[in-house]
C-alpha cells in the first residue's frame, strides 16, 4: 500500500503505485490547504496529525476517528512510527497557551501508542512551556533515544533548542543552538539507523532579501546541515545548501550514505563518514526523500517528470510512481461512508484541478482490498515543516507542483510513514 497525503486530501495505491484512488480532506477531518503529518503502523493503520487533532483509520482510508480524552482535539505538531516496533508511535502535540515574561508559552506533550493507535498514553511530563517544539525522532536502533527540536526566546532573542532523552522520552536534557540573523528553526533531519547517538539536524534559514538590479526580490537562503555524534549534547555544521531550503533528507538503510536536496539544489549525496555532499547530475527538484529497501524515493514537481519517483542509482535515472493527473477517483468505500457522501461530488472539480483525466493512465485501483505491499521501507529521514514534502515508508521516515501546489506531499509505503513536517498555526515565540 502506498499512501499519498496532500493539501487536497489523501490518495491510496494498492498496486505499488500503478493506480491511485482519493479521499477528500473533509472525510479525513482536516481543513483544505492544511499540511498534515502521516504515519503508517505495522497493521496498516494510518495516523494523520492535523491542527484539529490526530485522525486514525484502521480500514485503509474509509473510516476516520479521533482519539478521545486528554489527547482529543489537540493540535499535532509531529509524529513518528518506531522502526524497532512499528506497532508503536510517538505523537508530539502542542498548542498556544499564553504569554509570560519570556514571551509566548505552549502546552506541549508526547503521547505513545503500542497498539497501532488503539490507545494512547502520555509519556513523562509536559515539555517546557517556553519551548515551541517542531519535530520528534526516535533512534531506529534503540527506541530509548528520543530527540525533539524547537525554538525558544532567551532575553527576547529566538534560539534553537535540541532536546534529547535516553529513557524513551520520560525526561529530556536541553542543548541550545545560537541562531544567525537569518535562521528560523532547527529540525531533526534523521537519526543514523545503526548508531543512536549520531543525529542529523537541519537549520532552516529565513528568506534572504537580494537586490537583483531591477529592484528587491526575495529568494530562499540555503539550509545548514549539522551533525551530532553524542546524542545532541554537541553539534557541528558540516554543509550548507547553496540555493534553497533542504526539503528532503534521508540516510541509507546501512548508514553509509546521506541524501539531501531542495527545489533549486537538486539531489546531493555524501558519504556518512566524509560528509562530502556532491550534486547529482539529475535535474530533479527534490521536495522529499525516503528509502524503501534499497530504492530511494522522492517527491518532486511534474516539471521533473513525476510527483513521486524512485531511483536505484543515486538519481542518475528515475522511475515515475505518480502523476497527479493519474489519480483516478474517490476510494470505493460504500455508499454509507463519509468518503462517498463528501468526496464523490467534489471529484470532477478536483480531477480537473489535478490535470486529469489523463488517457495515458491505467484504470482505477478500486476498493481498498488486499494488495501486494512489497518490501517495507527502512527508517530514512525527515522532511520540512515549512515547505515541500516529507516522505517515508514502512518503518521509514522521510522528507509538487504541476498543476496544483501540494504544499505538503506525504507518502507512506506499505506500513511506512510519509511525514510532512510543518510549523503549526500557533502563537509565535
């Protein structure tokens, strides 16, 4: 099963990407143009983090529910499915709480499920209310190591915050990252699949104002890449993208290579020991990255030849897995479902917006029946909360536009999670 999440809804493929069906955002429970976060657990339950709360489906997309109790209706900032136990997932929630002497405060907590989203319990105490959290990651090789990134204000100045835990998120220790004037927020990009202490961090930079000679214009400055070899106690910068934000970042399943890229910089590959990032010749605009087995997956724009594509030769050649114009129609869930009542009448307009119907595409995938899920993906990396998409697959993590901007394409592959990390609509620090 492949799951594509976007601002226009969720799409599903049950034949490894040959055909796709669609579920509108209203049936899932989130607002149009929102960028949700996606996770897929071992039994193909799908977790969707939205500003409205955590949506869960256990029947492959036809019926969606929200948790009740203290977690019900709380905005979800990020979530991650454990690689070592894909029945389990951490969910990071955060909502604006008010203002104190230091500035805005937030009500933030971590929740854990060990049964594919059936039940959730809070992990430890609430996070420091002065921290605005952004991302959460769990080490693939040891789930006791949990990492969170965010920002806080110190004497009125925004500063990056990295939180690390060695007891499964029960308690955290803080490391600060002083910001340059153009820095915006740190994101946990990936944790090495074999070394729980090796953590990659992206620091996003604000748009730089550049005078091009014909008046001022705004261009995105490149993200910085930091690496820690001691579980975020210390970090050091190893590279900076020359032209754009890095919307995709992933580590190979064996930990030997690092892949990253952005819309203007394309795909860069480095040895994990030398961290010698080298641009690949392929002109693909990278907006998310993930691994599925030994195959690298990417989200892009149709100008690159696909919305989702795969490569087995580090980007020298790509195989398209999805064109938006090939999404066939609403998922067949039965006349009594919300999918039928809310999505069927919207499809004609939505299909036209996506550029369909495309006569070159194959027939509809049909009902959410059994499928050939293929090899699950390994934990890969993370995407961006501020643009592009995040892509991951079965026990994997990862991080469009032809006709319509996806502002967040998320792809889950066979029990994997495709995650789009985004800044929540909350008060600013």
